[in-house]
């Protein structure tokens, strides 16, 4: 995660543009990258995502307001949900520690986390607070 002064600068950028989004310093979302399947089904099967009907590699990125990737989890099996990736990569822990020091919050899609956390602003639910 960025240094505390960089988080403060990111929060100022957001407030200057969107005065309703107080304390936002970053945003996060998952990215599934599709790849061609191979003949070795034992290894291949862990990358199959039945919901998406394909073979994927799951990734999760946390971006600072200036576009820098400040935290990520990459190259996980395709069926892994974003909420699992944040646990595997200790992303929640990093965001919470940053929030406790600086008050910086992260905007995420509603599927990002299954629990309410003061450091997360979920889309369409509480981003206007």
C-alpha cells in the first residue's frame, strides 16, 4: 500500500472531483483472463469456470487513484471468487491497516466482500456516504 502521505494526496484528488466520496483513496476489482484449454485435464480442470463456461486465471487488483497498482493477487485458479482472493492475498488486512492509520477507504464492487467493513465502500450500496 502507498505511504500515508500518498494516501492523503489520493483522498484529496477524489474529494476535489467528487465531494460526496470522502476518504476514498483506491479502488479494487477482479479480472479473469481466459486462456486456451490443454489436453491434460487434471491440471486444466482447476481453471475451468462453469459459470463463465471457459478456462480462466483469476486476478485481483487494487489501484490507487493515480492508476498505480498498489496491491494484487495474481494467477489464481479461474473459479476462485474475488472475496476468496482478498483473503488469500491478505488484501483485507492491508486495506484495514491503511484505513486505521489514514482513514483511506477502497471502493469495490458489491461481490468483493461478503462482510461489512468500514474501509470498503461497495458499489451501489454505500458509496454516497
